[in-house]
C-alpha cells in the first residue's frame, strides 16, 4: 500500500478499488505477510513446543446448539495455563471452539471474526451458516504449512441456522476438510472420551438445561482419562466455558451458571464416579 497517503489524508488506492467481500482476499492481495499462514518459519528440528488447547465439545438440542470447552492448555507434559478461554463468538449466531496450537488458534479466531464482520458491512447481509463454515475451512487450509511443523489448529464450529431453524455443528481436519456433524461432536486430545460420553447420554429431545449439563459431563469424562484436559477446578473457581446459540443469538453462560452446573455434576460423581449410566434396553 502507498505509504505517502498519510500526509495527504487520502485512503490508499487499495481501499477504493472494488473487489471481493472477503477481508482475507484483501490482505492476500495487498499485505499477505499479515496472514498467519503466509509467515515464513525458520527451519526446525522436531516439534515446536507451544501451548496447546485441548478439548472442545458441542451438542444440538431442538432449540439450538451448545458449544463448550475446558480451560487447560498444555505444553508437552506441563500445564501451561489453567484458565485459558477456548470458546469465542464468531458473530451473532455462531461460535468457534479452538483446539491445537493456542496462540495461532486465537489469532485465527480474531481474523475469522473480522472476516465475517467485513462481509456483513460490504454486502449488507450475513453469510449463511454454511458459508461461514466454508470461510473457516479456507483459513485452516491456509495454515497447512505451519500444521506440517506441528503448529496445527483444529477448531469446532457451531451455530444456529436461521434458514433451517436449528443448530448445526461443523468439524475440521488440519487440511481444512469440513464435515457436518449430527447431534454432537468433539475435537482435541480428550475428544475420544468426550464423544463416548455424549454418545451414551444424547437424546433428541434434550432441553437447553440438559444439553448444558451433558457437555459438562462429557468434559468431566475427558478430563478423567486425558491428562491434557482440565476438569472443573473448585479450589481455583475455574469452570468450563459453556455457550448456547439459539434463535435469540449467542449467549455465554455466566460464571455462576457454569459453576452451578459443574458443582451439580461433581456432587453426582461422588455417588457415581464414572458418571451417569445409559439404560441397556
């Protein structure tokens, strides 16, 4: 971009040239070095040690979708942070939970938020939920070079589809491959344990309250078997971040609400350490 436009008070020509409604496309054309995936990393041997976010879970219910995450970040076998936030609003009707390299993931989320906001300002309308999922897929694919060096970002995207009037969940792989998940999903190191818990507890007629309890139960099971996933920490008052997206939009449960659910789960676990059991028949 032209550096001398500041003295004249005029916007650079790049800002006045018609083009794509994508902010990422704009950066790619005019300042590609500002995109995370375009940065050149020095040659490395072995995996780069960086804090990693761990487990994210999501479940649908008739009125929308719940997206939640634990609070632990790890670096190798060390707990790097106990209260990291991994679930963020993408816009009014969607949210994204991050797993993988925490620093890059948070930066990607901020760019994704800006991408959606930029599109809405330029086009005067929001992207469809599927369009948002596709945009996130493109951003993950652009990070493939860093993923090959151990700096992968694997988010979980969820939102309320105002056209279909229901909650939807999208999962990704490190190459940007996108899949729509039905009923529930999980990503991160504890996802296999969380998914097993949700598989046994999910019902098609869950209420919002039951759905929020289900995701906390799933995160507890993940923390029980995966050392990189943090469970509710009563002593430090650190509880999972739980968000709900409905036709009314995105809402993050307050600390009192999330702590109430977590404490209720902990009390039940005193009697049933392995959690609630599904009926055999």
